C-alpha cells in the first residue's frame, strides 16, 4: 500500500507548496527598490493590480496573512473596542491572541453553521451605548472559512450581514486568505465580495503558490493608516519586490487552476465517504475536506500518525477531526491515491 514515489503526499495545508521554476525565475528577474521609500516598482505594481482586482482604492503588501488581518483590526479599532467574529474564525483562534495583545481589543465570538452567521446575530451582539459596555466596532468575515472546512459565504448572505453591521456604524473586514478559492468555486467576482467590506486581506502563500506574501486593501486613507501600523509591527521591508514578483506570478497563472484543487477535494471526499463511522461535517465547496472521527472511536492524533506511516500527511484540527487540503503540488492521481490510502487505513483502525 505504501507509495513507491519519493516523498509523502502532503495534504496538511495549501501553505506547503513550493515555488515553481517559472515563479523562481520571475523572482530572480524582479525590478526592486526600497519599499519603505515606496520605491519598489514590483511592489507598487502588485499593490495597484490587487487594489484594482479587489475594487479598492489602495492596497498594501504585508509579510503574512496574520499581519494583514491584524493591521486591519488595529486600523479599524481603538483599545477596549469589541470585534464580532465567528467562534471558529482564524483571527480568534489562530493568530496567537494578537488582536488582544497588539490592538488591545476583545473578540466576541458568534455562533453559526459553516463559519457563518446572520444579520440578527450581529444586531443581538451589538452593545448598547452605555458606560458598562465596550464599543462594538468591527465585524469580521472569513471566506472561504478555514476551520469550517473551506465553506463559502454566499454573496446575498454576506451582503445582508454587512448591511446590518454598517447600519449600526460598525466597520467590516474580510479575512480573504482564500478569497481566490471562493471566487473560483462560485464564479462571484472578487470585487463583488470586496464591495461589501471596508477592508480585505488576501494571501498569496496558499493556493496561489507564492513562498511569502499577503496584501490588504481598502480606502486610500485606511491604507495610509495601516501602512503606519505596518511600520510599528515590523512589517515594512526593503527590496521586497523579489517576493512581490512571486505574488504577481501567482495572480497571472494560478487562480483559475484552483478549480483542479477543488475537484481533487471532491475526489478525496468521495473516497472517504464510504468509510463507516466517519463523516464530513461541512459541505465540500473548495479545497478543504474536514473529517470527523468521533463515531469511529479513533483520535485525530492516531489517524495523523497512521496515515503518515503510509505516506499521506494530514493535519489534526482537534481531538476527533483531521483536515485534508488540496493544492497545486498534489495532482489528480495523488488525490485519488491519498483518498484510497486514507479510506483503507482509517477503515482498518479501531
Ligand atoms: C492562512 C490563513 C491566514 C494567514 O495565516 P498565515 O499564517 O499568516 O499565513 C489568515 N486567515 C485564514 C482564514 C487563513 O487560512
């Protein structure tokens, strides 16, 4: 059953992709300058292009998705403010507590299926303007939703929530680390999602295959302020067009191919559905497959280990869940093979 080819099939995350020879060539050829002086032509081009694609006035290159989200949280809020976010949100669960540590805000978790919530959830959570309460300041979306299995917010539902937030004077941020996947999965234009929000962050280091890089976008004034915070957070870099070139390459070549990753996720899901006692708790809508193992009576740690021994790497999510993520370095055949290996290994565990 063990694979004969070199190296495991790595489905832990779409962050594990390595830059292709063509992407590396684009990086080597990049025109660069000092981006702290706003003199890196490649970064300037990237920021302009991404602002255009997302339909925002301005954009800013940042070293990571976490920093992008956190600069947006910081720029929208003042210490002591409250931010509404789904309880499974990346900003709440996977950013090292930085919203509290760096922006000084408290995060108020909202419930809902598939990482989503309704306009009424926002209304109910908004604090009255009284001295007892924090100021409700910001609502955060995540699309696709990582911890909710790569599920996609529909545009009408997102619009309804955003309008409710706006009506109450709250700002709206979109963690769009995988907004490319949402766009490819639904055909909804990127700028249609972004028109609903004041700020957005997107990642190039996941499905688009760049080694490093994220961009945030918003109004010119918002980005000016975020740029000031980027300096404070240590995210202002110098000849960083070398990284920006990889992001531009990803934009030009790797968006439409995300459909392959989505197909491969369905292949994996189809193989796994046949195994008794495991379930896929979220709709498979993009490049992530979550597996719930509780009814099988095995733990995520056991499954991660057993699959690794057979050359398939997957990520533990919690005690009884594991995550499979498809990406450009896993082809159709490997997805089939990983699905078969996983189904047979987990099917034999007890
Ligand atoms: C990956 C990811 C980020 C950014 O994380 P980094 O570790 O900085 O790459 C932000 N939000 C979501 C939803 C993500 O999946």
